[in-house]
């Protein structure tokens, strides 16, 4: 009569199939004065139907409280040996709560695999990835696109993304609503002629750390493999420049033990090297960080998002990706484009690489180049001279420089 137990972080699900009893255990807390309390939700299962029995908060170390709970349940459903079931529940939950994850040995000689991708090259499996950018840079569309790739799984997608296995996504939304996110997902499905396949959505109000048990319950019940956080600021809560809320957010995310794609806004300052808005710990605690940069002409139905990889904890930085979105009245089409054709591609590159890319758009003077790259004119002229010696650029004689090959 030992219970079947599933655990996700601090959430526990115990079941006794022979008695058709399920218990969800959450908000387990060890108080400094001794008691370990938990919220228990008892249900009787009638086929697929769950019948509520009780939802108390009890001290798992107090025999009198456990006996009172057993008497309460016996009055509501005769048959199960409630004192025995509750004693087993208290024993297993306290044991797992105190032990945490078991220690394991690191074998320095044996063969092991590198951390795997769920969706290559964007998402490392079971690790948090941040996608940040300026407002209106369609980050949520990118996130939905990745979710659809993982959900189907869309192995022959036009973006060249490689999906390792199917993963059911959960969209946790602090910014929009179900209608808006559903419309966007349907628009992508229609535009790419993918049919329809539902996935889980939840509108959120509390910081993730305060809402962890309910999210854990959903992750466990729906077998979630990918969580999308939209967006980081509200999911974190508190002062975004303070380390404590940031650490609480990532601790909660770690407890979910799933792949996470976190949408974030970027800093508003004029620094060349943009980062996610808020504490430096956002960048430091994410295992991978991508920046989204939008290119769009005014009034155009198309836009291109350049995805630049800025951080990788488990390997090399990946090459930039570029996705073109075409918006119709009720559909969105996507395709991959060459990122090297985008002016934003050159941002952040060393000057000897950046200047030739800029000159693909036409000849420019040294002062204009210096203004564009926000560097000193003397440094730009020195770099142009070096590129000229390599046969890559030429002085056109009118103060402008152009590429030796290609259009000038």
C-alpha cells in the first residue's frame, strides 16, 4: 500500500490507486520553531473525475493534527485506512523535503554527453534562455514560433531549427491575454499551413516565486517540457535592479526542471552593448542569452528579426539567425533570410568586419562611418587603410570609400 509519488521541485503528488485517492502537497515549509507545515488537497477519483474531499494546511510533525485530519476524511469518505495513508504521506513528504535532490557522483573518466538542445540553436534542454530586445520587436511571435516547433515537432520548418524531441509548451503570460496569444498562434499556424494543435496557456498576476506551487502543479499535470515566460520583469517582481528578486525568480525557475524561454526587455540607455533590463544577475544566471533586433520599413507588412547570441554557458556562441515575418489580415508567414544582408548584423562586430558589411549598402565617407559606428574618425581611417591594403575596400577619390567587389 505504498503510495505512488511524483515530485516537481516543492510540489508532490501522491496516489493510492487501490483506494482511488490522490493528494497534492504544496507550500511545504519548515518553520524555525520546529513545525513543518504543508497544504494538502485530497481528492477521490471516480474514473477521470476528481471529487474534492478536503484542502487543509497541517503540521506534518503533529500526531494530533494528523489524527484530526484522518477523522475528518473518514467522515467524508468511509473505507480508506486514513490514518495509515496520512502517516505515509507525512513520512515521505518530510523525507523528500529535507533531503532535496540526492547527491550523485561525477565520473571524470567515463563517457558523458554535452548538454543537449531542445531546439537548436536557440534552446538548451532544461536550462533557462533569455530572449531580449526593444519594445515591439515581436519577441512573443518568436517565442510562439519556437513553441510550435517544439510542440509538433516541426522538423522540416523553414528556419532550419533542429528539434530534438516533442515538448508540450506552457505559455505563462504577465503582459497580454488568452485572446491575443491565441490569435497570434493561430495566425502562424494558418500562415504556415500547419493545421491546429492546442497547448497550455496561463494568465499570471503574481511573481513566479510566489506562484511556484500552482505552476509546478500545472507542469506536472500536463507533462510540460517547455515554459515560456512573458515577460521577465513582471514574472520577477520587485526592484529589477536588486539582486534578491532576480535570484528568487531563477530559484523558482530551477525548481520547475524544464526548458525555459524568457522574454525580456532591453536597457534604454545608448550603450553599444545592450543587455536585459534590470540587474546584471539576469544576464549572469541565464545559461544562454539572445538579443532580438527588428528591421522594418515604415508601412511595410514585412519585418525581419535578427537574433544575435550574446552568451553561452555550455558551448560556443551560435551564428546569428534572421527571420522574416510577413503579416496578413489573419495569417503570419515566416522564413529564414541571410542575416549578413542586414545592417543590424554588423553591430558589435570588430571594425575590420563591420565596415565592409556597412559598405555593402553603398559608398560612405570616413566621418559618416565614424558616426554610424560611434567610434573616433582617426580609428576609422586607420581601419580603412588596413582594409585597403588587404584589397577589400578602395578610396573612390571623392572622400568616400567603397568595396572592391560588389555594388558601390
